[in-house]
C-alpha cells in the first residue's frame, strides 16, 4: 500500500523546477529585453513583443507539461481494471487418468 504523503515530494519538485525556470527566463531574457526596449524604435519594439509572446508561450507550455507530469491526473480519471481472474492449472497426469479408457483385461494368458 502506498503512503498518502508520497505526493508532497512531487509538489516540492514542481515548485523548485518552477522557480528555476522563472529565474532563468527572468535573467536570460526578461531583463535584457527591458533594457533593449528602452532604446528601440517602433519596428524593433514590435519584434521584441512578438518574440516575448513566443517565449511566454514556450515557458507556459513547459510549466503545464511539468505540472501534468508531476501530478499525473490520469490516475484520478482513468478507471482501474478489475482484478484478473486466476487460471486454475490442472494436473495433466490426473486429467489423462480420468479420460483414459481402459479395456477390461482378458483372464487368459498366452
């Protein structure tokens, strides 16, 4: 039987991964994009906006995928299969003895 506290490690792992992705996106993209937007003209701002939207979509997709992998909602939605029926194995020699047809022996010996 599985312990009930097993899912808390998944929550901790998700939160740590979420924080790591958030810090990486902030330091590698968001701060340089803010600095670049301050001196950009209109065409560059539109391009920066489009790329920012793409980065946001990718980050949200990754976080959603991590969330699904962490909490596995399929275990709550999918029905469990009924227990499998056990196969009864028969003793082959006993079964052959029951099925064998034995002719009565003749009392004469030759």
